């Protein structure tokens, strides 16, 4: 019996394992605090941090080789293009909302009057001289040569029917996706006529102002 009573005091050893496990939990908390602190600092001192990082980048570039610099430049260009694209998409969405709200014309659901609905058309400038043709929220990218060709047709000294024929032929030859994806229809389509009128008004103003 005395031997069994001596073994009982050995049981409390399990409590020591729990204590060691609990002591490991606080190790996670400082990481959360540090993350919150970094986020707060980046929000408050963003400009100052940007200047510091630019200086650091210049300092590090002195030890970089050609391949390193080339990679960084490519990544920087990609980041800038992505940011410009996001900004352009926000501007186009906002412009379409404004154009939609400003239109007070009745919009029939179907029938012959549906093709006569006023289109929300806008040209939004992009990088490198490109522009996005926005029609009812859908957009098509136009390179400078395409934009100039459409403008030339619109402001030409010719009758409206002749210019509609030229525009329809040019779109069918060069940018058939605009005809089909934006639902422009044929050369006598009211929608195509609206597109021509928009280009006439837009580029006639630019021509007279220059």
C-alpha cells in the first residue's frame, strides 16, 4: 500500500504539458499587431513611404545587372498599364451611367421603334493615342489609324447617304466586329446613322477649333 501512495503524486505532470501548450499561443498575437501597425502606417505616411522606397530602389539599382533592370522595367510598365486600364474602365462606366440618366427619350421594348432608340455613344481616350468607342456600355478599342479613318469619313464633303455607305463599307472591311457586336446593322440602319452623326459632331468641332 505505501508503494501505491507514492505513485499518485506523479499524475500532476500532465498539467505541465498544458502549460507549455498555452505558453505557445501568444506567439501569434504579435504578428497580427504588427500587420495592423504596418497597414496603419502605410495609410498615414503613404507619400513619405513612397519617397523612401524610390530612394531605396535607386540605391539597389546600382548593384543590379542588365537583366535585373530589364525585368524591373517590364514589371513597372505592366503595373502602370493595369492601373490605367482599371481607371479607364471606371471612367467608361461612369460616363455610361451619366449618358443613360440624361436620356429622356421613351424606350420601347420591341418592334420597329427599338432600332430608333437613342444610343449612348462616347469616345474615351486611352494610352498611345488610342480611344475606346463606347456604345451603350459596350466598348471597342480604336487605334489612331482607325479613329482617323472614321473621322475622315464623317467630316467629308459629301451627302449623308454617301457617307453612310462609306462608313458601312469601311467597317465591313476593317472592323466588322463593331457592326455585329455593337448591333450597328446595315448601311441604312438608324444606329449606324447615329454613330455617323456622333462622329460628325465630335470631329467637326475639333476641325473648327484648330
